[in-house]
């Protein structure tokens, strides 16, 4: 997989007369190297602390710089032959070294955290060794921190840094088979979590408990499948009743007539699923039926249009007009779905928005949705994970679209 990934990036670099790429975001670092750094993925303050260099010239090898605590893990996972490390505060030398039985530096010390100068010396050396000391280098300029960019510019002052953010999203939106396999499983266990929660939900239960049940259901599905060894958690907006709720602590109790909305996903190997369904405790009233019927009609209109060559903005317009035609003429969304993959914020570009001219193509994985969040009526969501195929699309979700009574 990673040779194909690196070949795609190298081709795009060459087309843009860019000599190398240095990923900054955790997503792009993993995508390029094959190593999912826990420091980058879990701790925002460590962004910029691991570096990778992918030259456009295929005769030049890629390289990584990681902290010494992650060095062995990176060497096992990484698809780059040159892995270098810098010291952290963590003692990682083997027992014979710390007991004094093996030779070691007499004045060996460790920083209280890590020394950025140590990291960027390695970056400079890698670039200079490959004849890239005066190169044009692409990076994630939309997201890179001021400090990281400044240190890069100081390390190689004759290099020019340009933005490569959009190009990486365009490359990543078309998935390779291995990526799709992981996303399929992430979607399946998400649905298992919803099923488990629906089976256990009771009147009087706070919304937080419904979310916990969802999380338990996903974990149960993972535990019962010996083939899953890369599960990393869940995310989700599970809401109960009225109000526009986007926090973690919704304790609104489930009562007769409560709308119960799941907008959730699971994370496997860095890849995220994102899907949604809406239910009601007891019989829905007429307003709930009207809202849900309009959203479902809009959603079905989206599904009809999912095939190669369709412009994403056309899907947006059709979906919004369809919902509006059911008695909600001012219903307004910014998008009706998006690409999805490695970003911790699930909504990746491109999106089904009013001015997005991207054409759908085979291999794209997208989350398509028609949500509505109303203070007086609660939150509704219909959302599926789909793959664009050669002649249409494949839906990765299987849960019913009906407004099921709990």
C-alpha cells in the first residue's frame, strides 16, 4: 500500500515542481510513513515533534525523525528505510547500559522533554545529504505551527516552503483497498454499538448512559472479533430529547416521545467511521414524522446521485431543495457530507457543498448526511458511509432508515 501512496505523492510533487514533502499533521505523517505516532495522534502539544521527508525523485529514499521512545515502533511500522531519533526524557537504554556493564557515554544526559534543535539538525542533515538543501518543499501550511515552520526555515534557510495541504487531501480522498478494508470494519462495529445501545435503552436513562451503552457495544463487538487488533476508540454525538447539544455531558433523561440521535463512529488504525441514525421513544408525533420524512427524502435524493462524474455541488443543491420542498423552505445547510479517513476531525475535504466542483470518482469514501438540529424539536441525523464504485456506489451501512419506535 505505502509504495502506491508514496508514488501518488511523488507524482503530484513533480507535477507542481515541488522537490519534497514534509508532512505536519498526524494524518499525513501516518499516511506517508505507515507509522501512527502516538505522540502526534494523542497529544496536540507534540505536533511538529516527528518529521518525515519524502523526496519527489524516486531515486532518493525517504526518511523519518522520531523520538527515541518511539524509535523501535517506528522502525517496525515505517515504510521508510532511514529512521533517525533524538533524545527525550524517557530512559530507553537497555539494562546492561544503565547497570554500567556495557560501554556508554560517560556524560550522557537527557532533556526535561526534548530538544527541538536536536530534531531539526536531523532534518537539515537528511535534506542536505539528498541534495535538497536549496529545494522547494511542500508541507501542510494550512495547519503548521509558527514555531515549527520557523525552525524548518532556520534549519535550511535556502529552502522555499510551499503549501501542499490541498494536494494531500485530494490524494487521500481516493482510498486504496487496504484503507477501505479498515473503514469497512470501523463502520460495522459502529453499527454494532448502536444496536447494543438500542437493545439496552430504557425510559429514565440519562443521555450520557445512552452514549456509554454505544461505546460498550462497540467494545463488545471488537472483543468478539479476533481479527480486529487495531481498535483505538469511539467518538460520537449521542443526544436525547430537545435542544441543540454538542457537548459530552447531556444528562437529559429518555422519556416518551424523546428523539434519540446517534451520530457516531469508531476508530481503527487511525481510520474513522461516521454514520448516524435517529429513533424515538414510543410513538413519534406529527412534527417528528414531518421532519424525519423530509430529511429521509433528501437523503434518498443524495443516494440516487452517487456515481462517478457527478459534481459534488449538484448533490448539495438537489438535497437542500428536496428537504425544502417538504414544507421547510428555509432549511439551510453548509454541506451534506464529506470525505473521511485519517483526520481526527471526521469532516475532510472535499464536501458536498454549494461551490465544490469536485467530480465523484471510483474509490472515494464519503460520509453522506441530512441532519437537522432544532432547539424545540431535538436533533435528527441520517448518515451513511459510502464508496464510489465504477458504476455507482456501495453503501457500507446496513441499519434501517425508518424512524423506529423504541
